């Protein structure tokens, strides 16, 4: 019976091979090649599945990055519109300042053409020059020291010209006044 079962089994294989045709041939070598082909197809299907899973992960990452990029571009758009608005405001402010300067220049041109106006301009320039001369060549006295009382005041001559000689320090470096 075992022989009959084996012959019936080989008969079934042969029937199947005859019915469907065998691309790999007949016998045990064909079965081995068939298993190898089936295994390679299974591995290829697993590989395809892994590649599709990785592709899906990459698509999700790309989707997240596109969302982030969209948010950044929206923020850039808001910043750009705010900057343009600020520039328009500055342009209007500078335009107003430019008009004031033009009117002032026109008035000075008219004043300079008059003989009395030339004297006024010379007097103004003299006052400005005198102010700068006094500013750069006078001893440094801060406004706070004048308000709160001079703690230490000196000049480049060594004595204080603002305080009486009895209060001046003997070292010539300044005056120390205590309240």
C-alpha cells in the first residue's frame, strides 16, 4: 500500500504538472527549484511590504515637514506685511519731516537775500560757534553735580574757578566738599 500511495502521489503530481504545466521540469530537482522560486517570491513580497511601510513612514514625515513649512511661511507673510506697514508709516513721517526742512530752507534762503537777514544769520552762526567753543574748552560740570552740590569739580588748570579759594583742595586735583 505504501507503494500504491507513493505511486498515487506521484501520479497526482504528474497530473498536476500535466494539467498546469511545469516551467521547472519534472522530478525532485524541479520541486527544489519550485521551492526556491516560491521562497524568492515570498521574500520579494516581504521586501515589498517593508518598502511600502518605510514609504508610508517617509510620507508621514514629509507631511509633518510640509505642515511646519506652511506655518513658517504664514509667519513670514505676517512679518512681511507688518514690516511693510511700518515702512509706509516711516515713509509718511519722513515725508512730513522733509517738507518741514524744505520750508525752513526756503525761509532761510529768503532771509539770506535780505541785508538785515545776513546779519541775523552771521549772529546765529557766531552763537552756535561760541556754544561749541565753550562746550569743548570749559571744565566738565555735570548738571546733576550742579543740582546736588559739587562733590568734586576741577579744571585742566588745577584749581576750581567756580568755588572760592578757601574751599579749593591743596592738591590741585579737585575739590572735596562734604555736606
